[in-house]
């Protein structure tokens, strides 16, 4: 296949990916996308990605389109990703939310674009490690992703040796996972803390309810500007007035939306702004 055909295929695939998921097909990901699509080409006896892009562009193969989009989206994740920020989350940020919700003892958390589930399971293990502190609390963790295959893996909670050793301390692995046929399976007490559901971040999140904490990490960076703003609008509608938004270490809301502003207390975290532009207060911190 010539260079012109490759360029044409990448352009079509990029347009389709942006339309369906909001993600951009960056030049440095072209080789990874082609590798991911090779099994689909073989499965459907399609000679090359140029032909595949032409078929998809025609709009007559919705199941094939879905299969390809799931292969192309970035599913990079690991346990306790960005350890310094995650420690800030499970320490001071969570203490702040705990103080603010002390009257109801209820906490709703949304791990959005969670890929294969390592992030919400890391949260679950953090709560279990501090069980005395959270005794008597109702804690609900919802984890969503656009990919049905990623959600299937996340629900199962089973990971390879390579996946399990990425970010997960050995002591937590032995405490919260069982070895099964060479893989590692999260124990029931971990998995039951998380509810998994498929959700496209480009769709409204109002039906999911309100959350005290939303994690949307390392996903916005792959979106084009207008889709990034759209997703942030949906996240704002799902966050309580004094809730907290956590983005990836390299992400920000600055210049992206008027719905959020940087937290005055926690670096790398964000809070909603009111319609008048006056900041909504962060959860009040007090000794616990």
C-alpha cells in the first residue's frame, strides 16, 4: 500500500475516531493503531487499512465500526497511577470530603474513562486499607468506559502478571488478589465495591446522578478542543456544588471551560465555578 493510501486511511480513521469518541488519532499513535487493527483485518478478510477505512466511511457496518473504535481508543492504565497525585487524593482530598460529608456519611465517586478497571480497584483497596476510618459509611464507586471489552475485563477483575505488577505493591497484591491460572483475580470484597457500566464521555451524564468526586484522568489530552469542552460540561453537570474533579497530571481545565477552576487547596484538582463566576467553596477541612 502506497504512502498516499496510508495517509488517506489515517485521515479517514482519525475523522471517524473523533466523531465517535472525541479522541484524536495522533501521528505518534499511527503504528499502534495499525497493530491493533491487524486482527480485525484478518478476521474480516480485509486486505489493508485503506480498504477498512473506506468500508467504515460508508457507514454500512456499525458492528465493524464499533469493533474498530474499541481497538483504536487509548486504554493505557495501571494501578495507583501517578502515585504522588493518587496519595494526595486518598489522603488530604479524601479527608476533606470525609469532613464535608460527616453528617450523611455517604460518598459517591465516579471513575470515568477507567479503561480496564485498575483505577477504581485502586480506590477500593485504599478504602479497605482504611476500613476503620470509613466504618459506617456508604461508599459507591461507579466506573465507566466507552469500550465494552475494557468493561468486560474490568468487571472480571483478572490481570496478567505484567498488568498486576504495574503500580501495585506486592503486599496489596497478595492481600487483595488470588492467583488463578497464572493471572491475578481481585477478591470479591474489592470487586463488590465498584459498579461498572459502559458510558461514552461525549454523552450526557445526568442519568448517572451526582458525585462528590470525579476522576477523569489522562483522557482529555487525546480530545480535540471542542470535544474536550463538551466532556467538561458533562462532568460539571454530574459533580456536586462542592465536589472535587481530578484530572491527569498533565491536564488542566484552564482555557478549556468556565465550568471549573483550579482548587485553592489541592494542586492538580478542580472545583466547579458558579454561574456568576464566583467560586464554589471547596469541602471544608477539619481534624478527623
